C-alpha cells in the first residue's frame, strides 16, 4: 500500500488532486442539498449525515429512530438489506467498519447505477433514497421489503446463531 501511494504521489500532479477535491466538495454539497430537501419533505431529522463529509467521496447517512422502529429494523445488516430491497441501493453497513451506529455509507462521488459508477448518478441515488423513505413513511417494513424480492427475513444475517 505504501509503495502504491508513493507511486501515485510521484506521478499525479497537484492540479489533479486539486480537481479531485473540488469534485468531491461539489458532490457533497449537492448530497447535503438533497438531504435538506428530503427533511423538508418528510420532516426534520428524517435523514441525517453522520460526521463531516466535505472532503470525502462518501457520506454516512442515518434515518430517524422512529422510522427504524416502525420498519422493524434492529441492526445495520437489516438497514443495508432494506435500502437494497426497497430502493435498489448499493450501500455499506456501518457494521463493516466495526461500528454499531445505525447508519450506512453511500458513495456520493460516483454512485453505482446498474454497474455504471459516475458522478452523474448522484440525483438518481437520492431519488432512490427518497423512494425508501416514502416506502417507510407509508407504513412499509423491513419484512415487506425483503419479501418483495423473494427473501425470507428469518434468514437475515442478524438472525444467525451466535
């Protein structure tokens, strides 16, 4: 890893890194604007960013505890499954990072849409997040979401024997 980082630093110009930083900042500003709009639509605190995201290619997002409770989501694995089954979203559970916070990491720099990763997919990503929130605010549950795609919720990773 050190060798790879050293090679990258040797062959990439400052302008390249500066352009990357500007793109990340632009994408995060746009993501934060989407989150603001979703909270205006569904109520303050419906969705929030965990931690600073200005210079990152990712955002950590969480929904309100009320939505988790209403949806029957009790852990990060279910939360990740919910976003995949209800919105077709490629997210990463905070459990992968050894964190128990009920949150997901989303790629805001180059969101994945049907195998294509590009910054132009950011609006589509948040249209899908809106769809997940809409599903939940209309009474949708984790169990209903996974059943829609033919998965039995009792086989979820959170239900495996410890």
